[in-house]
C-alpha cells in the first residue's frame, strides 16, 4: 500500500514523538515546580530506552532478522511501559490509604534498586495526585496512550508484508 509510511519513517516519527513528549513533560515539571513520583521516573526511563531502540532500528533495520529483533524489543518495552503507566493511572483513580514507603527524597544509592522499583510499583501518596493535565487528560494517561500506540506500532511493523523505503 502506497499510503503507508516506510519502516524508517515510522521509526523516525516514533523517536520524534517520544522526544516531544519527554521534553514537554520535563518543561511542565520545571515550570510548575513539581516533584514527580518514582513511577514517573520509571516511565521516563522506559520512554528513553524505547526511543533508543527506535533510533537503532531506524539506523540498522536492514535485514529481516534485525527488523524482527527490533520490533520484538519495541513490543516488549512498550508493554512494560503500558504496565507501568497503567499502574500509575490506576493509583490516580483509586488512591488507597496504605502506600509504600518509597519517596523521591530517599537516596536511591542507599536502597537496593530492586526494592526501590518494587516500592515504586506499590505507589505513594505522591503518585495519586494529578499535577498537570493537557486537554483534561493527565500526563500519565497520555503516557499510557503513547505506550499503547507504540505497542500497536511494534505489532504492525512486525507483521508488515512489504518493505518500502
């Protein structure tokens, strides 16, 4: 189909979308003097890793094996992002009274990284607050929407039949 973008254009647009989202999120954080919770930091790390994979796939997706490897990586990382952002959105809509003890002020070097990530997924009171919204949708919900979109892109790229430059 001629109206579908090529692999490289799709990967390039995905990198651009990730950079725009992360740049906008950091800008809003700085301008509003916000202190994001650990789940927000995890989402940003996942977005950065996903952007790196998209960039590498854009630069080196020449053989069927490398395309398949890149798309499987994109799907896996995007699903991890869906889980993380979904947990964050869940905590915003259904805050509980029993929160974990993880906080941004805790020094990460003093705590094992596994325990820190585990406590981040438990959530804190800070994660249940909606600080900034864009078009009446919280940034965490936008992150969830983008992760779902990137998962769909990964599946779509995996099952394309023709290679168009």
